[in-house]
C-alpha cells in the first residue's frame, strides 16, 4: 500500500489487504483507547493521531511490513522493550502483523499520551 489516497481512516481500512485488515483495525482500536484527546486523521497517506503540542502516532500497511510510528522520545524510553524488533529512531516494523505485541503497543501509546502532557 505504501501511501494511501484515502480521505479518512475508515476509507483507508477498506483498502488494506484483507489478511492485514483485522490487525490494522486492532492497531486503530489501541490508538483510540490509549490516546484520549488526540485527533485522528490521514497524514502522509496513513492514519495519524496528534495533539496540538506535537505528540503523534501513525501506522501504515507497507508492502513488506506493518509500520508503527511513535515519537523518538517514546521510542528511546522503551529501547529495552524494543530490542530484537526491527526498529529505527521512531519506526517499528512488523513483517507479520500477527507478531505485533499489543501490550507493548498500548504502553507506547500511553507513553505518547503522557509525554504530550508534559510542559516544554
């Protein structure tokens, strides 16, 4: 999929490869549950969740993997838990969506929400 032209997250989810769609819906549910006060929209062709203070989360179904994007600070805070995963500065990639650790994702999202509340 790489970059979607969908206008809404619902439209985006309708276009996701069927064998990944249920996993992508679970990622969305986790974001909606753990990111209260964040605005859900489409940015850069993928579902995105943001607040005015700059905290963001996004996810996408790429050709070879599912990618999750957390703030670099949140990634650094959870470096130990992310060891062994295919992860960059703020991107975490899963070749098989069924290997997504939803407990870890929930923690990353809670940390994103808490980080955004801290004064600069």
